[in-house]
C-alpha cells in the first residue's frame, strides 16, 4: 500500500474518517503485535476528531513543550517522520497544517504505545520523561474510562 505521494511511500494502514473506514495492509496478518499497534493507532484517529478543541489544544500544549525543549524521538514512524520534516522545513508555507498533522500523529502513536499491549518497539525513541508526561495526560484526559470513537 502506498501513500498519496508522487513516488509512493509504503504505509501499513490508512484511515478515512468521513467514511469511518480503516484499510490495513494484508502483510500485517503475519505480524500480530504490529497489527495490534497499528490498529490502535488508526482507531485513535477517530478519537482525535471526536475530542473537544480544548482537549486537542491541551495535547498540543504538551507536545509544544517537548518541541521547545528539543525533545528527540517519538513513539512511532508516523509522528517521527512528520517531526523530522517540520525541523527540516521550519519556514514552510504549509507549516501550520504540517504541525497539526504532526500533533495528531503524535497523539495516535502515543495511544498505540499505551493501549496496544506493545511495550517495546524500535520506533519508541521518545525519552522516558516525555513518555511519562504523555501517559499522565492520557490518564487525566480519559479518567472516566470512556474514549470517544
């Protein structure tokens, strides 16, 4: 499966929010732990759009703090690749949209690291301190145990 780039970027899954559809690469059937991680990531795209603007801004504030502290790494390729692109293209015309995409992917990758059952992964490169802050944010945000999908 390939993303919408001219030359194609391999991807494992895609989410279509308005259609409420997730498409997964069949290759994932042979990698159940990776499938779990990716499915949780994709499900949290639905959570992201159902959260209030205030909740999304709250998460963005957390990520912006990490950005200002020059935190390296992420909790998945989706966020990591967008983070690196933002750092490379600091003056890009589309920076605002790219920042929003990064924050959303960071949210979904963080959720996958917390809720998929996968505790260790080569893509989990964010510092322990930042991981703890994000885990705390998720605990506080979804304290009632209800996650809107």
